[in-house]
C-alpha cells in the first residue's frame, strides 16, 4: 500500500500552552506544521463528562489539495494527544474519534449517489456491510479472494476510495462502468477480480478520473484513513 506523509507525523505535542481557546489552538498547530498555505480550523468542541474542565476538540487540517482530521484534548493551558481511562478500558480518544467518524460518515453515505455504490449480494435476510476498497490494495485483493465466503453471511456494498494513484482510480471507474447494468453476482465478482489482478485495459477520461478523485476525497475528508474498511450499513442509517 502506498505510504503517504501525514500532517500529524510532523507535529510535536506540547504540554504547556497559553489559554487554549480555539484560535490559540489553531495558531499553535499552524506553527508546528511547516507546510505553505496550511489551513487549520476547529470543527467541534465538547466537554468530557467524566473529567472536569476537559474538552475534546476536533480540527481539520488542509493544504488545499488534501485534508486530514485531528483531535486533541485541552484542559486549562494544557493540550493532550490522548487521555487513557483505566476504568473505561483505555483510550478515550479512540472511542470519541470512532463515534465522530461514524457520525460524519453517515452524513456522507446517506446522500451518496447510487452509481457510486456497487451492490454485491441482495438477500433481504442478511445484514449489509459497506466496504471501502481500492483495486490496487493487496489487503483489499485478499478480501476479494474470500468474497464468496463473506457473502454467505452478508450483502456487500462497495465504494471505491483508492489510496493509490491514477491507475487505481481508472480501474475503479471501469469497475463501476462495467458492473452498472449487471445483476448477476457472479458476473460482478468476475469483473472485480479482473481489475484487482490486472491492468487498465480501456481508456478512461480525465473527467471520469476527476469524478472518482472527488468521491474518494469526500470520504477521506469525513475521516476515512485507509482501506479495506467494513462498516455495517445499519450503523450509518440510524
């Protein structure tokens, strides 16, 4: 899987700040990320019920072409990358980040165009999993090889959010186009395996690649960090 440089990898957390207002948190992190035209905004802030005077702060970091979400905790003039609760079983950040991600993901998914959702399996008696996937991801390919086993218990809805470059975007476009009018599950799987194991074999326009790029950016902006990822559809439709 392609490695990408994260904004967070060049941050150094401090344990002593001035009064941690939204503006001061933003200015502090701007000073820690040496990227031209960096934009940081606080997207939400809420108190932590079990810890007096502590807030959970969500931020969005963008350089104009990519964006990334980040969360921290603040109490008085201090900022913490995480808080560990022994009584609650570990990282409070992990639990809050997951809840926030599911909330943002649900907003996007509920408005998704049907043409961007590849349905594989349609048994009304089975629950449905949303799978975020990439034709050039080896882990996604491994999941695909076992798809028949997965379909014994679930329906699948695939959304292509590649982490790789143009060829992966092109393969995603071709999969959507070639499965669009097909109802047979086995035929859809055949097309998936063709492109997960092979090369781009048809011309894909810049406009089509741009549309797929916007699709993947939409989900990564919502907080998706990698593929493959399975999410129960029922959790997004609550």
